[in-house]
């Protein structure tokens, strides 16, 4: 059995939401105030016996319109649906526990339990009369708080809530809801033998080599454990006797004061007696960290992150104790569930990956049935399976839910088809940087490191802050946009509704006609089509064709124009043919390019071609420029752009150029500031995604 769904109505940030879960680990992600913690609290109202189920006015969704408020008193409903697990033993305790909650008897069975917080029927008419003449919702909420909230009550219904069958509290206690909130003091909660958690764990695991020895039956195990207990009791009695013997003389002196003060009467007097039990010995035990050198470290001197991991391991051990039917009999838990809020609060990034592996191991070993984790960590997200991720986000005032693992599904001919290739690609390459796309409010996807470094600076040249607009610029590498766009393509209801701008190079290519095995190679824009009898030409437009520009689409593709576009570096020089800002320290042929920039407004095309040093690539440029039908102004820009493109190293140059552009921006308004033109396709992408 596993919790397969939760439906929430009118609770805190949720007007109405339905969230699907799956077996194993469920990782809830989303930015602040997206509802992650509220979802866990909603679940706790059913399964956590320690929470206060009597709510306050502030626990209601406050967006209920006034007509609804006047028509009936607001109520909160939280419904949890449980489904049959794969390979579940239908003769086991799980089905027995929820037998009265069943809503579908056929396999796979489903069971349901619903928490409802409501105004009793007897007060409903009084309420409606009281609020009938009010014109503002806030007045109604004030009246509910001051006059009616004290009448509100809750019920937890089993099965179909229409039947009004109250859940059996004994069966509800079979669910072990262990919650670790983001702000926790594990040292206070755990690390002394006086603590109930540690005490129960020790009590269960003492003599564990006997309890877990499958060669012994229960009677033999009990006999061996009794022998140890008797041995301990005898040695403990000897210790107590020895202690009393050492106290004998002092005891007479101590008790003489009692006699003098009159505490001894009627032939009775105080004395000392006692016994030493195993459980009392636990209180002297303290967790330590034993180092490889043999040195020991008190647990309270250990790092907080490691202590949190140790705490979780002991908590899982306790859950194993609580679920052991032999140990606890009918009091044993049937469904242990671990709920962890923001584990990254105390864990280093490398430990976060280890943390997810730790949870998966415990699921696999069936030490816990289901795990729910909320996180803002891109490291935890990257370490998780796509199918484990549940993304909560806001669309206006509404909280929405998306399922990255299901976003790769499509319907063909009435059948569900999964794009396994794209799903596996994203799973493999969704690292800590790329997984930020699941948290960001708006996204710009780019091909390479140069765009990723330069676009935020280019936005600043237009007075736009990508950070203030919550835009993430993410490099997805080469031409692999389509794999990641499945996550945001709203043709699938499981996709995430986010504005995504894809910036891609038009990259013209050509291959020789009639040559067996010929492949496409890159060419310059001015080469495109000039030798149609020899070459076949293409542009990189597949993505543009798949996602054509539509005003209401959340995905838009931006690229250079077909006539003179090629790559980012080419376009930067094409739009800034005289700007020496482009000449970074790492660029090769800097002197030649600077001379070409100086010649741009003064010399002819032939003069500029003459300046190119002799090389195979430069000869190719010369030949193509001379054959081109372009205007001289366009040709001169193309010469500079071609030489610049062939002289830059992608990463290092982009880093240096970003620094130069940032320094130049600081000079804006002074005589030292140099004008810099942002390519139109990049500017359009920035403006669209920030709109």
C-alpha cells in the first residue's frame, strides 16, 4: 500500500489542488511560498497524532469569494487516497488496517480517509443570517474569527465521506508519521540515553544478534535472552550489595539525623534500598564519534550536518522498532512514513547526494514505506529520479502542480507513449546547474557557455535585471533544447507552465551534391547559395519549425536572421564592427582584427581583403566575399565578423568579454563609455521573457 493522492480544499495557500504521489521517495520542489510545507501540514492533520487538529481562521484559504462565504460557512477538506502496491501481500496487515476505508474492492484496491473542518449544522443557519447583509469578505472573516470559530469542529471520515463513518483511531495510529522540520535541534532531541528515542532504539536492538538469528526459534531466542537478563540481574544485585556495604557506616551517621529530628517513630526508620535495571543503565550512555585514530568525540562537538544524518538513521531505526509485530504485538505500526522538510538546511552539497542515496537504500530495504521530502536544493533535485519530482508553483494566485517525470508522455492513437530517449537524456544531464530550471520563474536556454556568461550583462545594457525578473540563464549544450523543452511543453498537462526563451544559432551548413557519404559542414552566411550547382545548403531551423512563434505560447525560439546570421561571436562582431571592446586578451589575431575595424569606415572591401594574412581559411573568405552579391557595407562587416569568429576561444573569451562589458557599463554617462550594440535576437529574447 502507498499514499497515491492527496486532495486539498480551502486550506492555507490551496483553494483546490490534487497532487499525485508514487511509491518510494517523493521530492516536492518549488520556490518559496509555493505550498510545499502546507501540503505536508495537510497530510499531518490526518496521520500525525501529535498535531493540533483544531484549526484557526488563518488556516483557511482566504481567497474564497464573498458569494460562497455568504452561501455557506467555509470548510476545509483534506482527502488522502491509498492504493495497492505492486506485489503487495493481500493477507498482510496493511489491507486489514484500511479495510473499513476501502472505496474500490477490485485489484488494485483503493482506500480513502478525509479530514474535514467545518461549522456544525446547528450553527449553519445562524451563520448565514449573520453574514447575509455584509458586503466585504474581510468582514465575514472577522465575524468567523470572533463569533464562530469556537464552534468549528473536525472529523476524520473513513471511506466514502458521504457515509459519515468516523475513522477508527486505532487503525489511524497504525500509520507512523515521522516529521523532521527545517528548524530542528537534533542534539536536544536525541543524543542522550535519557531521551525516549534513543532509549527505545537501544531497548529493541540490545541482544540483536540473538533476536535476528534465524537458526533459533522464538522459544530458543527467549531462553537465551532470559539467560542474559538473569546474568545481568545477578551482577547488578552484586553491585548494589557492594554499594550498600560501602555505605553501611555512613548510612548509620546519615540516619542518626533522621532519628534526632524525629523522623523515626513507631519502630520505623528510613533506610536505602534499590536495584539496577538495564533500562536505567541506558541513561548513562551517550553517543560519541569514534575516529580512526581511536580518539573519541562527544556527539555535541560533532558537525550539525553529520548529526542530522545520524539522527535520521536513528529515527529510521526507531521506525523499525515501532513496526516490529513480534516486539510490540498489536501496537506495532503498519505504515512507517518519513517526512523531511528542507534537509539541505544542515547538509553540505556533497552530503545531499549521499542523503538521497541513503533514503533510497532504506526504501529498498523496506525500513520505511514512503518518504516525502521538500527542498529548494538543486543538488538534491539533481540526485533524484525525475519520476520522484513533484513541482509546486504559482500561476498568479493559484498553486499548480507539475510532474517532470510525466512530462515526456504523449498520446498517440489513444495510447500513452513515453519519449524514453529525451527522458533518459534529461535524467542523465540534469545536474545541479540545469536543475535550476525546475525552480526558476522564467528561463532562457542557450547553447553554450558564451551565451550563458554574456546574456545577463547584455540585459543590463538595456536596463533590465534578469535577477529581478527571476530569470535563469541555462546552458543545455549544443542542439539539445528539445529534450529539456518536454518539461515545459503545455501540450502535456504534467509540464511546468514557465516562460522559456531558447536562443539558438542559425548556423548555415552545406554538403557536396552527388558525393556518397558527404556530410554537412559549416559555412559562412555569404557562402550560402553561391555555388548551388555544387552544394546543398541548410539552416539550423528544426527547433524554430517545431515551436513556431505564437503569441500565447510559453515557449519561444530566438535566432539570427537567415541572411547574415551564424553564431553569437559572429553576430557580436557583425553588429559592432568598429568596437575594440571585443578584443579581449585571449583573442588571437588581435592586431589584424583591430586594423580591419579601423579600416571599416575608411577603406574598400578589396583593401580589407588585402589585409587578411595568407591562410587556407582566409583564402576561402576572400573567394566567397568576391562571389557574393551583398552590398559592400555588408561585405565589410562580414569580413570582420569572420575573422573575429575564427580568432576566439569560446569559454575564456566570453569570460573576459563579460568582464570588459561590465566595466564599460559602469562608465555609462561619461566620455570613456563605449557604445555597444546588443544583437536583436538576444534583445528580443530578453524583452519577451521579462515581459
